[in-house]
């Protein structure tokens, strides 16, 4: 018989039972559900709603159920609908009528809100750790490649010489922001809703603060209607997860490009590549491509949650059962991508010579020639035009700016002199940009040190 079946005269249709049940996916909340129930029973005993002996029996029974689930000895019942009623049903079967007292002063509405918040807190902590490991890998790579010159791009066209270290540090900044967003999301998730009941609290004299302390929550919800219907924290997490995936996708797009024959900047380790079933020569960056592809599903999880919540009246509605699969998928996808991305980057081979060769092509030092003239007193807009003409001349003559003679330069402007050649080599161009946040080795070292200080907070 259903735990809520008192007013019903018919059993639930089997089709409805399967459609209605969430145990197939919310069973992953079993630890949080049992921890929350132990805390609830402990609080009920503290305030005298149940006796100390009843508390002891309930807590012991729940601990035994937890051990049985973790050892694989429990088969969940679809007819019991969800993890909450499955656990309660198991408890009643184990300790009898006393087990039925556990749900005193509690609803599944505040219970599920509690479980999801506890679960998400744990997962945010795990994802932050994975992000930290990824950032540490990027920092180590940056330190190895402070002098590795490569072209920086705009519009996917070669623009100016930078270093690989500088390029990687751009992603460090992205992932540090992601960690910060998760920390902020954690703060709003860290609110204990238990005691809100179905929507209107309870007439029992609960000690909600005590329950929050037992469960490690920093705050207690202030409105029972909001507490059971709020899923902002889940939406916020999925938004943060979408940004993480967007950053991973951008990085992986560059890995895909860089590993192509057209760029040949890197070679991925065999362990993080695949081959072709028909073309023997192929080495495909499938890991990077899959991460790029999986970004869309996390975006979908976010949109699904927002759409599900749009227009819902207060308080709880069954629509909200749809929160879990989207949230779980976003968590699983982000974690899986982070776990495989870090070793893919750590094991790749960087082809420094190809990067340097590319940096010397495409007139990436043209801005430095214009800056040279500006430092000689030529207005920058005039310098820009002069160098543009120099580039056009080089294209006609199939030369680089370094290959132009001083005589050729002086036909364009009398301000050019021999010292020009000291400043237009691509290595110098990158090293000369010492401004904070720039690609010069000392600037990148400072950025690495600053990132490590930030990372130490997590």
C-alpha cells in the first residue's frame, strides 16, 4: 500500500506508476536522504517529539539501510515512487511502527529540497577540485612555455606574436572565474529547507537551527513557500556549468585546430586520440571533439530547468521532479569532461618550431613596426598607414618585414633607422610586452604567481 494511500480507493495504474516514479534516477540521492533523515530524527528526539529510544531505533535502522544499499543488497521498488519513500518503506520493514514516526513534521517537498541541496554541495566541491587540478596543469604548462613564441589570432588570422604560456593563461583566468562562480553558487545552495513542510511549515516545535548544524548548513531558509519551490540554486549551477563547458569547448576547439596538419602546433598523445576505420594514417582528436560536442547538452540542461520553472505557481508542483535529471546530467557531463581534459593537455607534445615559424609569418610584427614609428614621434595613425604600405610592398615582393632593407624602409619614412631590426623579431615583440597581463615572460610569471595565490584559497 502507498504511504499516502489512505484517501484512495483504487491502486495506481501501472502505466501511471512507471510514468510517475523517479526512483530510476533519484536513487543516487540515497546518502543525502539517509543523512537528512538521521539528522531529522535526532532533532525530533532532542525536542521531545519522539523518545530517545525511538530516536536510537530510527538512527540505527537508517545506518543499517545505508550499509545495505552500499553493499548492493537493496533492490529499490518502483511502486514506492522515489528514494524518500523507498528508504521510509525499508525502515518500516526493518524496525516496525517506530519507523513510521520518522516522517513526523516533514514533507517530501522539504525533504527533496534538502537532498538536492546536500547533493549539489558535495558535487560543487568535487567539481571545484577538478577545476583546480586543471588550472594547476595549465599553470605547469605555462611555466614550461614562457619562451615558446606563437602567433596570437583575431578573426582566426595571425595578429601579433605572443607565447604559448600567455595563451594558456587566458584559460586559467576563465577557469578561475568558474571556480569563483561555483563558490558563489555554493553559498546560495548552503541553505537548509527542512522544517518547511509541504509549504506552510509545521505546528511541531522543531529546532531547525540544530538540524542545520547537524547537516553542516550555513543558513536556514526564511520562507517555507520559497524553500520548497526554490530551484534557483540548481539553475545557477547549470549556468555556471554551461560557462565551464563553454570555456572547455573553446580550449578544445583550439586543440583540434592546433593538432591539424594545417597548424601542426601540437600532437596529442596516442592515449587521448583515436584512429579511422578506413584511413590508416588518421589520428583524430576525438576527446577534444567530444568535450566540444557535450557542451550542447549542458546548455540544454540549463534551458530545460529554466523552461520547467517558467510560470510555475507556488509552491511545489510535480513538474519540479524534472529538475533532477537535468541537474544530474550537467554534473556528470562537466565532471567527465574535466577528468579527461586535464590528462589530454598534460600529455600533449608542443611543436615549438612550428609555432615560432607561424609567428614569423603573416606580418605579426607589423604593430611593433608602427609602435617603433610612434616612439619616434610619428602620430600612430600615420605610422599605421606607413606600415600598411610596407606590408603591401612585402606582399608584392614576397618578403617579410624583417627582409626589407633599410633603404626600402626609408623610402616610406625617414624615421626608420638601423635600430628597427632590434625590435621587430617575433621573440622580441613578445618579450617587449611587459605590461601587466601581457605575454612577456616576466609578466606571465607574475600572472602565474597571482593565479597560484588565488588557487590556494580553494
